[in-house]
């Protein structure tokens, strides 16, 4: 019966691959915007109609006349910008819809397919979908404020502006593991001693977690080599499992990994003080900031073979036919920080208050060791040196696009065994 199920799954994968390869041509060749979008682009001075030089004072004036900017976001921290944005731009109301990464994509697509253009800005991860299903299908427009172009490397502003880079890592509780990290090789998490002891968000509903899962799968040779270094022998794959990347997750699921709906609860499950048997967590690195705000005792597994940090982008783009395009431009600039911010800027906690907040602007809630601005002139936050010390793998939007359906099917199949 098990072999029959896998045979059917392999036939399903073949169909998926055929569909993907047939559709890749249209995904890569971005179509021309339709007439109504062209007219909007021209009026908003975006896309092909973006001027060679911006009049920022005029943009702010038009944005104030528009009076509002509506943001669809995967991050609850955008809501924290309402007061600070209103302080800098008192004539523009910031309205935030905190939807999560998957729903930010789904809601934007669903509304625009129905001819509803409500969002001004969409800021989310899910790189495969965002690039191929949204940007390449004219649901989004890339926009980089001109005064930041020289401060952001090309790879972080094209084909779509990255608002922040974030990462998924493994956490352990410093109270429970007083001698430091309990693991040095990623395959140790699949051992019986960690059965039911590792938590993660559901990758079927969390875009950032799904990107991290896929990034490990994307490196099967490195994963196999790490296994050999750990066990001293070649890895033996389970029936029907194609390579070591998939094998890792098959074994993690078999080892009763604990699935969470909330990243905050996951961070608490690993980092809350006074626990007798806390979980380890495969979680967003930015939650290390909860050590300060919530008194957690999470620590990051910094030296992990073959990789310690899985880096993913959070994009920011102007939604197609946004009702407040100039306000969207102003908000985009705000989340990148002040033009006065530079490598020599003196910043102190709490970053969301006082002079530090005035310099960081929309970066303030994200100024922590687990997050990085795309700008090359922003100083590191306190404790931020850990970011540069950890080996990292980057999520690949094309790999996500081509392999996403297959990996989802694999996850659903193996999580139900």
C-alpha cells in the first residue's frame, strides 16, 4: 500500500513538473501592463514612466493630498509604525492589515482578480510566489526611492525591493543547556533523544518557514556530506525519498516535530525561563529580541554543520493601481529609514524611542540581531555581529517556484504518516 501511494505521488510529481516547465516561459516573459494599468502608471509616474529625477517635496505634497496609505503585510511590527509615521507625516493616515505571508499574497491576488484595488503597499516574504505570481504578472510594481538607490546594492533592489533580510535558525534554552548548544550537526535533531523536542511553525501556512524548509532541501549534497561527517558513513535514504534534503525533513517529521501556529508561542516554548524540559525551536531569528522584551533565555545555535542560518527576503512593492501611489512612495521611503542614518550613527535601546527612532524611522522595530536592512550604510544593532559570523544559505525564488508544489505534496504525505 505504501509503495502504491508513493507511485501515485511520483506520477503526480511528473504532472507537476510538466505544468511548471510549460508555464515557466510565461512566468519569465513578463507581459505588458494592460491599458488601464498603463494609464495608472503614467499618472503615478511609476514603472516605465518613472522620471530620471524625483521631486521628493512634490511627492510628499501629493501624498498628503491623498491622505492615506493602505498596507498589506506579513509582519505585525508594521502596526507599530502607525504613530511614528503619523508623527513624520501627520497628513497621511497609515492603515495596516496584518495578514501573514501567505494571506498577504492570497488576498492581493484574489482582490485584483476581482478588479478590486484596495492595497497601496504589499510587504511580505514568499519569494517564489511574490516574484513569479505577482511581480511577473503585473500585480506589483517595483519602486525604490531615488535617494536610496546608491545605498542599496542592486541585488537588494531588483527585480523587487527588499525591505529587510531575515533568517530562520535553531534556538535552545540557555537555562536548560548551560554548557552551550546541545547540537553541532543538523542531523542530531533527527535522533531519538530529540523526539518530540523540536518545534517549528507550520510551513504550509508560514511563508518564512516554508522558505527555510525549501532552502535545506535545495542543498542535498551538502546535507549528505554533513550526515557523513556526523555518522562516518553514507546516508541511507528512506523508500521513495529522492535525496538527503528531503530525507532530513522525512526524519524530522518521523521524530514527532511539534507544529505551532504562532511564532511568538514557539519562541516562548523554547525560551521561557523556569522550564524543566523546553523545546528547541526552528524559528525566525528576530525572536532573539524577545530576550530583552519578554525576558526569554533563547540562544542561537551559531556553529551548526552544514549551515546555521537560512536567509530570506521580505519584499516591499507598490500594488497595481494603488489608490494612493504617492503615499505608497512615501511609506516605502519611511520603512528604509532616514537619509541621515549612516554607519557612524549612534543608536541606543530602546530603538523605537527618542533620537534612535528619529534616525531609524520604519527600521526601528526591526533593528535587532536577527534582521538586516538592505542598505549598505546602516550600523549593526547591539549583538548584531552574530549575523555575520554564522554560515548562511539564501532562499532561491526560482527554486521555490519550480519545486514548491512538489515539496508541499511531500510534506503533506509525510506529516500524515
